[in-house]
């Protein structure tokens, strides 16, 4: 079974985000980018499927700082092919453009399964998964937490609110939006990644026109108004915990 | 092009989801601006009675066996047909396990622009979306003449989308729904063996700030001392540190405790949407900019690994005396 996993780099939300001088975009000069956490799960799910059923896993991504390390890490976990799209992605890629960037390569790879992250926190025009599925004429199912593969179809576990799971049969080829792998993404020691670096090859594919517009134009970005800000309890750990105990008591905890 | 605003109604287990009412409230704003009607679109089988409380000028109801449960292929076919025929000003979907599965397909299928994570819609055609875990708001003009939108909760109260008088319902013919590529096999219920966090009155909630599984012991001790129940954000559950039954949020449970103590939780929208009915939220988070402080009543920016053991100790002393 051939599996393709497109991955995306997103701003690390642990860092402070700032808005640039245009007032309509994030300031990217200091932005720390990390892999979308759901893509880590998509990679894990792909590797699990390969371990169980054999096949080939291809990771695809648009060039970004730190991407090569992530690609080699995926290779160390068991990914077979690494594809990097190169070009000027300065302003970032909207989802429609990303889907278009991926579509030709996907047609060429002919994967049975495309696993995307269910969503990224910074998109404004929907997720790539369903867009790509429609472009390729494949079915899409998102919020997937677990995939098993009995043949020309897969059995997926789709999450609904309240912990309800729907078991859904999906005919292949298909695109799935992965919310969580069946098991937490595995840890790979750096020495193993170093080994892979000397053998694994990253295939580069230039993207001539990253296709800018998705028809959604931003006029302004701002931080949410601190409407009802919390009362911050000041002082040492000693003092703060005393105050917390008082709050607990006031609200009937004991 | 029409000026009507369509809302694709969502429900689970024959209960209309809150997001449907939130969407109806948003749609009303936009419809007032463009002079169109709010049209609720309901897909199902024998589900007509679900329309009763929808605050819409009209309901289009499509009844078909393949629509008995959510199926992205079937929804895609029905909605694509309808939108192609009627060219509404906008179609609202939930930014949910249902809506986001379909909106993207239709966006590419009909070459319509898509605005996601929309919090509010104005009569002036402006949208505000919420991105980056609730840390950034984005304002823009809704693309014309027709646009698709996925709506997140938080911009409107669900009451605003409820009506006391049932709306007029018109039947909508289903297109051919054979050869669907997806099929629901069964639902799997959450494990009923564990405690029900939605009933707990004191919740000790733990997030990624806990850093590793061993540190959970500190939280368990605090829970034991206070008689509270431990619950968690998604990353903690995805790491396998706590069972899914303890998950609070969009994909987990909604909770309404007297006290919700959030330890090392950033307050992402998918988490916060499920804790709004708590009497009081207390946040322990080292990042003063974390969105959790916008919903918490009290907070501290001290390290949870320092706060929790001391708090446990103090509670124990009180309980002993
Ligand atoms: C479709 C979908 C559904 C989702 N459903 C859910 C859901 O049901 N429930 C849910 O919770 N999430 C859900 N999420 C994930 C959600 O978007 C966030 O990623 C998640 O809630 C973040 O969890 P967190 O706050 O624990 O982690 P983070 O966002 O990483 O926050 C950790 C916080 O801990 C703080 N911190 C770090 N160290 C310390 C310390 N020593 N002391 C004090 N504070 C510290 C940091 O400042 C940070 O704010 C969903 C996402 C998607 C896309
Ligand atoms: N620029 C991109 N390159 C490769 N994959 C992407 C890109 N953007 C989004 N994706 C995929 O689509 C998923 C959802 O992201 P998004 O479409 O931004 O919500 C990601 O987790 C990736 O799997």
C-alpha cells in the first residue's frame, strides 16, 4: 500500500506572536515554526500501516527552516521517500494553493491513501485534506483516530464529540484527516536520525507559481481583546497557594 | 445570485448540536445586511422533527436513507447540487467533525471561496475569524458573490438561534446517492466504566504544561486531597497519559463544575468551548498571554510544578484540622 503524508510547518504557539507593520499578517521575522502536531500523528499512522501491511510511505512538504531535520526524522521512523517543494513561499501558502501544489505530485505518486493532519491552527481557507480530495476525485474523511487496512478499503475511527467513535469504511484511494494516531508518535534517538541523514535523499521539486489567492483577503489582524481578564494572584508560591485555598473555600470546594 | 444565507444544520443522535443555533444567529446578522432569508438545510432520515426549534425563515429538508447518519459523500452530493442551483450569498457549516469534512469538498467542487474558523459575521459583510489557538483574530470582507464559511462557537449564544415557533419546512429532493465511497459501520460508545467528568463539581484539569507522565502524580495527589476529579486537554490524552474518558473539549466532554482548575492549559478554542459553564475557572499558566486567562476568573503565572505540591500540602493541613 502506498501512503503519502503531506506535512505543514506552523507557528509555535508557545512563542509570542506579533503582527507586522501591514497590520494584516503575522510578523514572520522572529516566528518559530514547528511541524503541525497532527502531522506527527499522520506520520505515525502511516508508519504503523506500513509495518502491518507493507508498502511505501512518502512525506511531502514545502521548504521551510528546519524541514530537512523533520524529513530525516520521518525517514528514521521508516518513511521511504522525502519530497521537498522549493520556491518562494514567503507569504506562506493558503490551503487552496497548497492543495494545488500537491495535486500533480499526488497524481504521479498514485497513493492508495493520503494522510493529512486534520487541520492546522493557522489556516483561513479550510483544510488541505478535503480540497485535495476533491481535486483528485477521492473521498475524504476527517477527525480520524485510527486506521486499519483490510484490502481495497480501510476501516477508520472517526471522532464525534463526547467520545463517540464512528467506525467508517472508506474505499481506496482516499484522503484522511488524522486527528490522532493509534499510538503516540514514537520517539527516535538523534543518533539514528544522523545515520539516516547520510543515506536518505530529499527529492526537490520546484514550484513555479505557488498560486497566491484563495479568494479570502485579510484586512486586519489583531489580538483578542482581553475582555474579562483573570485576576492574577500575585506573590510568592506560599502567598499564591494561600490565596488559591481561599478561592477554593469561597467556591465551596471544601 | 441569491442573497439567502444557508445554514447546514448539524445534529448527533437526533439532537440538534449547539453549533447549529450559533450558525443561525450568525446567518441572521449577515442576512439582515444583504436583505436575504436565513435558510436552514437539514439532511437526514425521518428527522423532520428536528426543525422545530430552528430560528430560520425557511427550512429545506432532504430525507433519504443514505442521510440517516453523517456521510461526507452524501452530504457533498446534496449540498453541491443545492448550492449550484440556488447560488446563495453564503453557506454556513460548523467548524466541526461534520462541517469541515464537507465544506472543503464543495469549495473545490464549485470553485467557491471558503472562510474558516469564523467567529462572527456582520451585517456589513465583515467576518472575524479566530486562529492560532485563539491568540490571533482576523478580520476580512466576506468574498462575493457567494462564499462558504465554517463557524466556530463563541461568537453567539445558542439561544439567539432558537425559535419558539417552528419554521416552514419544504422538502428538498435528493440527488442520486448510490455508490457512496464511505459507509458507517457502527458507533462505539465511550467507556462507561470510568468516572463521568461532566458530573464532577471540582475538576483538576491538566494540560501539556505538565511535561511528562510522572508529574501526573502531583496532580493525582491534589485531586485526592481535595476530592476533585482529574481531567485533561487533548495532548495529555493523545500521549496516552490519561484515558479518553477524561478529555475535556470539542472532541471530549463538556463540563460544568463549581471549580475548574486548569493546570498548564493554554486555553485553545477547542478546549475552552467545553468549560464555559463552569462556575469559576482558575488558571495556572506561566504564559500571561495564554488565552486561558481570558476565560479564567483567577490565575497565577507561577510554575504549576511549584504550585501544585504546595497547594496539596495546604489542603491536607486544612482537612486534618
Ligand atoms: C479538530 C480538533 C479537535 C480538538 N479537540 C480538542 C479537545 O477536545 N480538547 C482539547 O483540550 N484540545 C483539543 N484540540 C487541541 C487544541 O487545539 C489544543 O492543541 C490543545 O487544547 C492544547 O492543549 P494544552 O493547552 O494542554 O497544550 P498547549 O497549548 O501546548 O499549552 C500548554 C500550556 O502550558 C503552559 N505551561 C508550560 N509549562 C508550564 C508550567 N511549568 N507551569 C504552568 N504552565 C505551564 C504553557 O504556557 C502553555 O500555555 C483539538 C484540536 C483540533 C484541531
Ligand atoms: N503547505 C502545505 N504543504 C504540505 N501539506 C500541507 C500544507 N498545508 C496543509 N497541509 C496538510 O494539510 C493539513 C491540514 O492543514 P491546513 O490545511 O492548514 O488546515 C496539514 O496537517 C498537512 O497535512
